[in-house]
C-alpha cells in the first residue's frame, strides 16, 4: 500500500536533491532509520533505488541545460563503480556486511563525516583554490588520479550505507575542481555520477530481496515531482544555506544513530 508519510519524506528529500544534488542518501537513510524505524538493511537497499530513480529524473533537467561535466563524471565512475560492484558480490555471498548493528554504526559515522564536510566546504574550497592558482600545472596533474580515488571512496560509502554520493561527492568535487565547478555544474555532475553508482550498489540488495517495493513506490510518488521542481529552481535559490541547514540536521541524526 502507498503510504502518505513516506511520500512526504520523499518529496522533502527530492526537493533538496534537485536544488543541491545532496540528500538522496544522507537525508533519506537517517529519516528511514530514525523517523520510521526501518531496519538498516532495508533502509540502505530501498534508499539506493530511491536515490537512483529520483536523481535520474533530476538529471534530465540538468543535462538538457548542458551543465553536466562528463569528463569529471567518468573519472569518478572509474573509481566508484568497481568498488560498488565488489560490495555487490560480498552482499550476495551473505557476508557479515548485512549485520544491522554494524550497518547502523557505519551509517552514523558516514552521516557525521558528511555533515562536517558540508560545514567545512568553504574553507576547503578556499584552500584548494589558492593551491590551484599558485601551482596550476602541479594541481592539474594530480586531478585525474585523485578524482578516481575519490570515486572509490564514494563507491565504498554508498554501497555499504547508501550515504555519500551527493554530499561527500560535492565536497570532493569542489576541492578537486575549485575553479571548474560552478554551482550549476557541481549539482548536475554530482547527480549524474550518483545514478549508475546507486544502481550498481543497489543490485546486490535487490537480488537478495532486501528492497521494500511499496516503501520505494511511496517515496518516489513524493520525490519525482519534487526533484523536478528543485532542479528547475537550482541556481535561483541559495543552495549554500540549504546545505548548512542540512549539515546541522545530519549532525544531529548521525549522533542519534550512533547513540
């Protein structure tokens, strides 16, 4: 049955994702755990498909507007997709990764790191921009390798917790490409990178029967129109203030999950 409470949660998350590219996992997973009392495994499995479908809808708007940096997205995929695929294999082999207590703590840690990253983003970006200007050739030389490594880290976080593709990914991109990543390009590239990552990471949970299909349908009923609205407003609303508010909420949620 379609649940209106899940639809409302999906709408809130979809709107934030559309504007900032952040929140598909970082916001939805804590909501499922803390508000609805969903088990960690089901929350991760369902959220991965929620994020993939929601961001696919939002990505169409950003791609039409020509904001996606495909070169950066491909570099991230080189790192994130192989790692996510490895986790898929582990999940389907029934490894200890599916233990609820372990997963809950992992989600809490990643959510806290995400919150700190969002709050510290301006300082990190300023530092990266200064280094980019002072040592342009050296900075550009290491960009490809560090982008692949960043993708691998994101692949691990997303496949294990469903958190990080948007929030941590946006901070990493701003740090690695301080001059190249305009607000529009950042949101678009971050969303596009997250789609195949969430699909690959979600396959293991889907095949293992961990996805709650009615919950997913309820979330999507709310998120799809909301992400379209948010994507159309991206750049017109101060996304930074939304990120700060989201970071504070995530910090409280992360502490709550761990406690």
